[in-house]
C-alpha cells in the first residue's frame, strides 16, 4: 500500500489529495501540528504512523470544512484547499 500522505518541505506540511469530483481538494496537515501531537522528537516514520492512525479525524475535518460544518480543536489545524 502506498503512503497516502506526502511531505511538502516548502510548505512544511503533510499533504493528502482529497476525493475527486466536480471540485478537487487537497488536505494539508502542518508539520507543527503533527509535532505537537506526535512529539517534536518523533521520527518521520512515527509522524506518518500518527497521520495514518488519525486519518478518520482528518477526513472528518475535511468533510466538515467542505460541507460547511464545524471543526473542533485540535482538528481545526487541518487545512483544506481547493485545487484548480
């Protein structure tokens, strides 16, 4: 299975493409958020494991943002961007 998240060093964030449809979205999880949750000294493998383990919460934040719902902390730090 391929890794759903990829790290973008320019943005200092982990990126996951959202589902395809009429409008495309990208889910952006700042590395600072992952470090706050997984630990500043976490390895890259540990960070990716944390992201995979919390994918349901990340996708819930995605759904709330794209459907006009509320996102509770700490998941409000998950960003959703529209892609052309």
